[in-house]
C-alpha cells in the first residue's frame, strides 16, 4: 500500500512539473501580447495627437505610424513563436 502511494505521488509530481512548464510559457506569451498591445496603443495615440497639432502632415504621420505599429506587432508575433 505504501509503495503504491509513493509511486502515485511521484507520478503526480511529474505531471505537476509538466503543467508548471505549460503555465510558464503561457504567462510569457500573455506578457508578449500585452506588450505588443501597449506599443500599438501608444503609436496610435501619439499619431492622433500629432495630426491634431499639425493636420497638414497627416500623410507622413500615417505612414510612420503604420510602420511603427507593424514593427510592434511583428516583434510580438516573433516573440510568440519563441515562447511556444
């Protein structure tokens, strides 16, 4: 009886370690997604602020902001692949 309990405890410890690794990776993926969302939000808000200050530069600001958002999202997607 005692040997069965010990073997069950060892098996449970092995499953807990696997589950902890999965949670660890998912937590990092969530942080990456949150960082990319913050980056895109900051680029968007600053672009809107810049257009409000100088409406004549709308085209240039739009181009630069789209490039900035693409870089933030690209780094986020790349980090998702690295985490997983």
